[in-house]
């Protein structure tokens, strides 16, 4: 997370997760989808870096469960796809011209 967004673990602990989303309601959508399926693959989200710039991320995540099968956390990885999204946007603009 630090490498992608500039937020250190200490800065994120205790901070509402919705603060790192460009649109805080995206967090609720993500959690709803994760609850429904138990996992996410290539889920695209727009996040805020510590310096305020926006970055597109692709999330792979799954729900962690305790020995009794109850949800107790989320494990996942983020991949920066900002450059790919910019290329896609440029291609679309060129196509429209």
C-alpha cells in the first residue's frame, strides 16, 4: 500500500478506509460485492494517494474466516493500473475523433 499510495501502515491504522477512496461510496460497493461472492478478482477502484493525486488500482481480495467459519478480516493485493487506464482513455478519444 505504501509503495502504491504513499500511506505508511502507521498512517492508515485507525484511519477510516473510506478516506483513501476518491468516492467513499466505492468502499461500500466493494464490501457488498466481497460479501456476496467471498472474493474479488480484478476489481477496479479509484484511490487517493497521500499527496492527493488519484490512482486506479486493481484489487484481488478474499474474506478471511476464523476456525468457526465467521468472517474476521480481508486479505488482498492491489496493482496500480493507472497507466493502462490512461492508455485506454486516449485510445477511446482517438477512436471518437
